[in-house]
């Protein structure tokens, strides 16, 4: 039934992904997941045209409800982009994506729900992944930077970070991403080895660490342990049941989890690898849209 389905759009710095989510199954409807390249440095018209072209592929078998997972800074309630000086989507600054996408897709503006991509990832893990059954948790995604979502009883919250954004926290005199990010790890490896060209990426550094490279192992242990120490206080203040870790760097779980858990200094505290991957923000965005609809109906019924 199309009424039980939500069309989703997920924007990344280099891609746009679309899918139809079956709310009952909390899963992507087979054959609807599509990812296309996206130039986030292009003009506003080019970006919006690319998003709309990908979304049109979904057809109309989704009840006309749209959920959009987007990175911040963004006015999620109004649907207006606020990107400036962040190196991606700057041309969208001040543009009403709700109105523009509704026009391009022949949809009602009110049918669009915008969700922070990190919150959507966390909600996806709550709805269908590693956070099922948890009442209070933080979900951190590690890749180019550090994304985060805080969830209480299936609803996003700011948790114990400014605006819910872990990357805005300062610890030991610096922002978290200064020590724990793809850029920071590669820079640390470059400094320690004196290698300024062809610096390996995090995956390759992890492979070197597994192969016995002491510098690679020290660099990763330093970054992961730092993250654990930085999160220890916020997780305690939030009274979290668990910490969920996702993102590309989580693929090096054998190196990540022991160092991060050691940094947390909380024996027995659950540090859990995310179960979902690319589908997490889509399922989470659809879940958030459905929850918003339910809340609206409840308010009207009072």
C-alpha cells in the first residue's frame, strides 16, 4: 500500500541517494534505492535539478510523502538551507528547498520533512538497527568528520552537546575533529612518518597497523582513545544506555572499539557497532516524517 510508504532523499557532499521506505517493515522497498553523483560545489539550479532528477525515478508509489536527510547548517522546520563557508552546498544559502522541491516534483510543500542527516542515521539505527530497544543513546558517525545524534524514546534531542553536535565540543583545548577525523588521522600519520606526499587514507593506515606498523597503530589509538575521553563526560551527563558507532571509520572496528572503550573509562559500558550503512539515514528520515505526522494528528485530535 502506498500510504504505508515514504519517499526519501539523502544528500551527501558527493552524492544524492533516493529510496522508498516501507514503514511497516522499516526497510527500503526492493529496487528503489538509487545513488547518483552530486557536485555540492555547483550552482543552486544544478544541485536542485540533480536532486529532482534522482527523486523522479521513484515514481508515485509512495503516497506523496517525502523525507529528506540533509547535513547542517539547515533550518529543518522551514526547509531553508543555511550553508555558508562550509565547502559544500554554499550556493543553496537562503534557498527554500521545501518550495523548490515541491515545485519540481509536483508535490505539496507540506509533504516534505527535513531531518539532520546524523539524527536520521541515529533514528534509522533505532528503528531497524543496533539501537532497537534502547531508550537513551548517542550515535556517532566517523568519516570525513564526526556526526552525532542523541535519541530518547525514539525522538531526537540535543543530548549533551551544543545543538546535539558532538563536533562542536571542545576537549583538552581543541575541537574533537582536530584529533578525530579523516583529515586529522592522515595529518598525524604524515607528521609522525615525515611523509608529505601520497599519505595513505584511514583504511590503508588501519591495514598498516594490523600489519605491525607501530606508527600507524599509535596514530589510530591516539585518535580513538581521544574520542572516548572526549565523550565520557557527555555520555555520563546524558545518562546514555549505550554508544552506537557508525560511518566508514567504524569498518576498522577491531582497532577502534578497544581504544575508544579504554578512553571512555567506563567498564562494561556498551559500545556497539552500527548495523546499518547507507540505508540508515533514509530509514531514519522516513521514521521521523512518520512520527511528525502522528504528532500532528494527535495535536489536531486534542
